[in-house]
């Protein structure tokens, strides 16, 4: 009876870890946090299985050296086997979402290149300018980036022969910087708007083509996003509301491009149903690669930085999770979009 209860408890715990979304629990602490780190969870499960087998093996050898009959260990061995199966299930989910780390490739001349990067407030204009130029980005969303840094970067890009305009919105508090958007002037003039957007308090805003601008024929509304993180019990309600509201903005805005730090993965309720919207990473087989934290291998990180697009307007032709830049705790992501 006890053995059966132990195995049932382990199996139940693994189901919660692997498929909390199927049980409607992916937005509940601590499952919301754990499911975002599937690669790390798989590694931890394998580590626990090996540790358990090492303990069993050590006790077996100790009994043998003592002249005792080594006991049988069916339950610990069965638990270790279940842990390995659970790790395999986590890996299978990641593989199904895609672990293509080959990068976005070369953008076609007509493609719109969208770069998104949470700079953690520590990446300077020189690094940002080099990053934009390297990837030939037309739109660059910069979470946790000051307006001053955005303007300095735009000026450096302009001086480099690539005229660029910086738009920015401050965060409500002083703990983190707000959100900035660099727009290549070739796309036309844009104005800022916050109508219909959730008040994330972190600087989320929309950029819409100015009246009469030729950009209306090139790129539609661009939403630069930074939502609350599920980092504490008090932030969970806002986190749930923000993710769902941002997904609804993408679903309901024709031609939308939504990019930034959403602090949510495709497991979380806000992003499980995007309707006509498309997650660029999922569209190109790279949605299993993490963007945070930047100091771990991508397969172990959480894929919380996204580029979402209206799939009726845009076709994703390339996507990549890029190497770490500066001292940011996030990796940049880049998407190539072609108008349908």
C-alpha cells in the first residue's frame, strides 16, 4: 500500500510539472514559474534520479561489505525510473516546440526585421547600435531601457547612415526603466498611443503610423511590451491580466506586431490561444529555446521574450534567439516578417 501511494504521488507530481496547462494550473504558483523552465526541470529530474540510484547503490554495497543480504529496492528504483520518464516528457515538449538554433538566416529585401531585447538597463548605446546594424533591424523594441539610451542609439544609427527615430515610455516607478522603440525612418513617421493597452506600469505602448505616412503600406501598429513578472504572490493577478490583455490586443488588431518581454511562455493561459496571431518562434521551430536568464544554455532558459504577429498579414520567414549582449539577463530575439 505504501509503495503504491509513493509511486502515485510521484506520478501525480510529474503530471503537474509536465502538463499544468492541461489541468488549468499553469497560472498558479509555483507551477507557473516551474513550467517556464522546462529544460531546467528536466535536468533537475535526471539529477534527482541519478542521486537516488547512487544512494541505493551505496546502501547495496555497504550491505554486501557487511556480510548482509542486500535488500531489494523496487520502490526507489521505480521512482528513479519515473523521474527519468518525467524528464523525457519535458524534453519532448521542448522538442515539439522546436529547438532550432540555426538563427534567422538572411532577411529578404522586402522583409521587415523586428528585434526585441530586454536590456536590463545596463546595455549601452554602442552595443545596441552594433546589434541593430548587425541584424539590419527595422523595428527594435527595448524593454527596461531609458529614453536617453534609446535617443542616443537612434542618433548613433542616424550618424551611421541609417536614420532612426526613438519612441519611449517611462515606467511608473523608478525600480526599472521603461520601454523604448527604435523605428527606421524608411518606414515613415509613427506616433505613440496607449489606448486599449493594459496599464502594465512598465512602459508598454503602441506605435501607429502617422496620418498620411507611407508606412501604412509597410508596417501597421507596433506594440512595445513589458508586462509584470510572476515573481511574487502580489504580482500574480496583474501578470495573468497583462498576458491575456496583450494577446487580445494582437488578436484584435489587424496587421499588429507585438514584441517585447511578456514574462510568459506558450504554456501560460494568456498565450495558449493566440487566434489569428502567430508566435514567431513557434512558427519557425525555435519556441523551445529560452531567452532568460542569459547566462544558461538556451535549452535550459525560459522563452519569455516574444514577437507576435497577425498571421493574416504577416508570414514569419526567420527567427533567432541571439547570443547574450552586454550584461543583460535576457537574450535578444530577432524575427523576419514578410507581408502576405
